[in-house]
C-alpha cells in the first residue's frame, strides 16, 4: 500500500505544459473505434479526453500538445484549440506509430524543462497540483501517478519504498509475477532530460523501455497516490463505468424533467442529452445521448449514443453506437452495437459485438 507522501518545501511549484499521447487504435473497444479514435468516445456530453484536458487546465497547465496517431484529423475537430478553457492546444502528428516515449521525443524541442504527460486513453477527473509539488520536493526525474486495481495484470505495477520512491516496476506481469496491486495510472510529471534516453526516430514505449532505462541508471522515479476519478478506458465496460459515474456525479435529475421523460420510471444514475427523449420506459443506470429517442423500452446499465431510435426493446449492460435503430421486441444483453446498425424486431443479441 502506497503511503501518501506529503511534500515539504515547494508548495507553490507549477508547470505550464503537458503532452497527451493519443496514438492508439483502441482495438479492445471495437466496433466503437472503427470510425473514431478511442479518446474521443463520449462520456455524457463531451469526449472522454476532454475531462483529462480540463483537469490539466484546472491545475495551471497553459499549453497541451496532443501527440496524435490513429485517425488524427478527428482530434482537432472534437477537441478544438483550447480557447474555451483559456489554454492552447497544439497537435503533433506521427507518420507511423512511435510509442508513448517516441511520441514525446518528436516534440522534445518544444518542451519546457519539466512538463506533465498522460496517456490519452484514460478517463480522469482530478487535480495535478499535489503531484507537481511532490515531483519538485522529491527532486525526481519522473513522478508517476499510481492507483490500486483488483487485477493488475493488464497494467504496469510498482513496488515503492516508505517515502513513495518506485524501487521496482514491471509492465503487464503474468499472474505469478504480480508483486503489487499498485499500477501506473498513466499520468506523469517528467524532466525533459529523461528524453535523452529515447533514440531518435524509433518506436519507444514509456513504460516498457524508458522507465527501465532510467531505473538502471539510478534516476529517481517517484510514485504519487492518485486522487480523484480515474479509469483506463480500454474495454466497453470501462466506457459504461465512466458514463455512469459522471451521470451520478454531475446530474441531479433537473436536466431530464418535463415531458421528455413522460410516463417513465427513471432511477439514477441517469442522463438525457439535448434533444433526446425517453418515454414510456423503465431506465436504471442509463445514459441517452443527444437526439436519441427511446420509447416503451427497458434500459439497465445502458449507453445509447446520439441519433438512435429505440422502440419497445430491452437493453442491458450494453452500448449502442451512433445512429442505430433497434426494433420492437429486440433484446441486447452484454453487447456492443457499432454505429449505423439496424437491429431487427425480435432479434436477441447476447455477448456479441455487432457492426457493419
């Protein structure tokens, strides 16, 4: 268990710059990522990545560089230039996949001496302030946000000393190799000097390649106990979780009043987007996004993306992609339906991924 480290000395330390690496293809989230990159999948009314950027902006970051790979042009359209947040968002584009370390190397000459960084496929609603202070107080080369999970085999795990310094790190261990449930949450404070270990023009992973190289040279890698909401959005269940948590946190029911929920049994968490309607239906733990219409249906732990029409159907533990039509009597259980699908009346879909 990581003991929370209380930084001493530099309480007002701040940094102004962050790199967010958003180059992955999101294969575990197919078919939702067939036509869009994973970080811009929606959480309520905005892209998942937007929450991370807002957390950075609220922590004093003034410039964010998005290091883009898969379907790069969509990021600028979905995320914008940051002016609405009072920050600058710039874009870096890879010609070929470079890995998380390689993506940072591409923008090395634009970086300050100390900067923040993150994997763009995490959902985070948190503050960077204490992590930044910890980095300066500990005089670390890299400070890594850590959190605990029940199954650490899909992540990088860390062994830490009593003062939080990382003494051992292993990426995606086998079950018999697990020595800790503290995992790398993919949010960092980094000295630019660490990038001297990254070769030019080479695929180089931050966790698999750069961290071991720094540790071999006895560079200080500090752990920091993450505070706030965090989730690796790697699977459909994670995207469902993020939507339900934000629906629970942000909305008290006032946004889904009036006749848009007429004759409907609704229990929170629940979110209804602009122009959407849920009528004559039972809905518990449901998010219905903009301009979707749900009639005489049962929703339980269901995410309905925008521009869908659901008629007299049962949807449970499932995600329905944009622009879908679900016919009368259909049942969709523990499944993912890709964009633009028509599910015929009476069809039953259980534990499937359905796409064009």
